[in-house]
């Protein structure tokens, strides 16, 4: 029959026949009984999912070696490993090499069908990414995205770029507001001038005014005359990030600078003219700030001439995998690593995550995975297995998306991590003492810390 193509590779002919009979009602099934035959057939079969035995009797090729050959294909299909026993070392090796998942024979039909459906979905996602990448580059330029909502954002940015209108960009932290601001700048009549940005939440109230407007000589003790960022942006674009956090005193001066294009340096009476494009961004709800009295209404209307809202990454499903692949390409090149991509299981997990830190958080996870990865393909453990590696527990509970075994493994790892952190906290980061308290050798304790992503230096007194 037609439909998705399943390739069974198993030397147990009776089991293969039963499996073929079970699946053939819904899938186009092909069978090979050894690794050599499988590799000879795979190009002709062009499977959507491979069910691959871990061991073959009387063959030089193990299932793991066959998996390596399959993963080396230009567009490798997801591979589900079949095992007659729970040999942990073999399963771990297969998962590191990029197997989508594994199942213990005899496979419960419901579990097998569920895994196949998940593998088919993961394979479709991988092919979509490959097909989208060149087209996306043409559509989006230097800004990488793949979701329809972001295409609309780019349309807005390109439309307003040719005007001189002030733009307000809203959205959660980490959604890419500065990238949109830069795109507007690059497409505007101010593109020959500089792009100068400031984060209004990064400076205390007594310094932010000087940073933006500059100060005169002797404006305060030992001060020398200094140009502010607004003046530096003359002829270009001045970008104010987190403008919603600016103090009220600064908002009054900003209002005049935006409206009349004039300002004075701190400690100076002379007025200076400035001609530049103004773009502001905020992760704060400015309407709520207005009602609270922490943001001036007149400044709000001055800034809110043309508004662009960036949806959070969890509302941009078409972006997650495209961005993850883009970050991986960048980080592999920057770190001179030989990593070809993500395993299908990782791609599936990336799509399920909610990414509360948005694009910035996704990039951090990919960077951590590149550091952790010891093979040619990023596995689940590389990217998600050390949730505290950056100094804390995972921000979201993904247990509802895991299989029972995955949830149990994750819970076990988190218990071990908490245990090790408590021992290190008790001993002030002394690994030898912590190992003694734990009843294990120092070398064993060190290996466990490395596996869990726990840094002993975090617990040492400064």
C-alpha cells in the first residue's frame, strides 16, 4: 500500500514477519535481515522511518554501525533501535549517534505505533528545515525566522523603514527587538549614519541622563566634556531599549529631544540640534505603566507613532527549529567543532519547549549543547540533560511531554544533582570532603559532577 515507508532491519525472521504484518495495514513496509542488505537497499527504499535491530547474528555489522552509515546520509531518516534486552551501554551509544529512540522487543503495539508517529513527525520537521533555509535567507536577509507571524513583523519593519517616523517595538525580553530595530535602520534613509543603542534599565537614574545627553566640562567633580549617545547617533538611528524603565526626570528631557530635536548636555545651558531616527523598545506593558504613573502619557504618544509587536517564541512555532539550526551553524563555526546537526529526538524536544527566555534562551541551550557534544550529532543529554549547568534548575517543567522512562530518568538525574549540590554546599566546594560524605571515591564523585553539570567552584567562598 501507499503511505509512509517503514524499513525493518532485523535478523529475526519470525519477529520481522510479525512486525511487517502489524504495520503493513498503515504503512509501506520493506524488510532486510542483515546490515549489509539494509545498506544496499536503503537508497532504493528511501524510508521515512527505520526500525533497526541492535545486534545481527553472524554479521560483521552491528546495528550501531549500520546506524552510523544511515546518519551519514544527506537526509537521514529517524531510526528507532530494536533490542532484545536492556543493554544500557549499547542503547546509550545508539542515542549518542543520533537514534531517535529505542524499544525493547517484543514491542507493545501501542508503544511502537506512538514512536513511529513521533519519528515521522520529526522526519518531516527535518526535511522542512532543509527546504526552507535557502528560501528564508532570500526573504529575511540577515534576520533568521520561519514563522508567518515574523514575516508580518518584517513586512511592518520594511514598510516603516523608508519613513522618518518614530517606532516603538514591544515584546518580551529576548524576542529580538534590537534585531528588528537594526533592520529598520539598514532599510532607512539613515543607514549611512551610525546605529547607536542604549539600554535604559542598565544605568542608575543619576547616570542615565549623562549617558544619553552627555555632559559639559566641570558638570561634576573631575568631569571632562563628553558627547552623549544621542549626539553620537546624529545622522543615523538612536535606539532606546527598555525605555519603559527610564526615570520620570529623564522622560521630560526625552520628550523635548524627540519633539523639538534639541537638547542640552548635563551642566550646559547651550542647546544643541540633533537629527536622527528614534526607535524605542520595551518589554514592559506601557499602558499599565501609564495607569501606575511611572511613564508619561505625552512621551508615550510621542513614541507610539508606529508600533511593532514581537510575539514570544512560544507563539512562533515556525521559528524554533530554523533558529536552532542557525545558531548551531554559527557556534560550530566559531568553536571549530565537527557537529552535523541535532538528533531527531532533540528536534522534537526543541519544538515542545516553551522557551520562556525566548530566542536568547534557545541560543544559550544550543551553545551549551555544542560544548557538551562529544560526537557528530547533538543528543538529548547534550542539550537538555544538564539543566543546572548554567547555574540553576530548568525554568520549565517539561514532564508532561516525556515518556514514563524519560520522566523517571530526568527525575533521577535531578535528585542526584540536588544531592551533589547539597554535599558541596556543606563542604564549601571541597570535592574530597563531599566525596567522603557521599561514600564514594573522589574520582567517581568528580565524574558524576561533570555528568550533572555541577561546578564545585560555585560553592567556594570568595
